[in-house]
C-alpha cells in the first residue's frame, strides 16, 4: 500500500495505471493523513479497499480508478 505525492499520482493516471515496470495500479485514493496533509494511496487489484476511514486515513475518496475492458 504505497502512498505517493500528487505529482506521481498524476503521472500514474496519465499512464493509465502503469509506472515503470510495476504492476498496474487499480485505484488511487486521495485522503488526509494523520498529520492533516493530502496523500494519495495506491491500491493494486489484490489490495482494493485498503484505504478506508481510520485514524491514519481520513476522508478517503477515489481519485482515479482503472477501467476494465470488456472481454
């Protein structure tokens, strides 16, 4: 569950969830961290729902989500 800057989150969005040779990001969650700062959490397919409301994650909302293509 990596947390990244808005700049890197925007790069990942622009690349449709891909960054370097990492697995595809499925969702990016924008939230307020414990220090009161804006943060962006990356969720991969096997980690969906990890960024839910808690003392560490406040006001989470989906910033970007991958669109799954129909087969």
